């Protein structure tokens, strides 16, 4: 009986994950969206990434408090500048990891 419950749980989780992605794709593939909406949709990945990264970069501790000059932020700034200038994902990862390693060695 428990195996059936787990199977139904996994199938349900798969549907909950799949359907919100499939439904808009299915209904919007044949339509042309206005340019304003397309430009707005292009901003969503950057907004999500910044919402995930910014709290980790400028806050610390439990409970969270503002800590502007922590190593993660000091490393992220030159890494971000490198990413903007070169648009190289591999290079950005290498620069960011190298700077983070260097910051850990110096602090």
C-alpha cells in the first residue's frame, strides 16, 4: 500500500512541475506576442537571479543582518564586471572561483 502512495506522490509532483511549464508553451507557440511582452519576459531570468543572489551577497548571520563588506560581495563585483565585458560564461565562472579562492586565502 505504501508503494502505491509513493508512486502517486511522485506522479503528482511530476504533473505539478510539468503542467505549469507545458500549458503556456502549448497555447502560446502559435501566437505572436507583442514586443512589449517579449521584452518584459526577457527580463525575468535576470530578476530571478538577482532576487536569489542579492540577499546572499549583502546579508549574513541568523537572523539575517546587513553586512556590506563581506568577501562574497567583494568577489561578486569584479566577477560581474568581467561577465558584462566578456559575456563568457566559462570565463566568468573561472574568474569568480579564482577570486573567491584568493579572498579565502587572504582573509
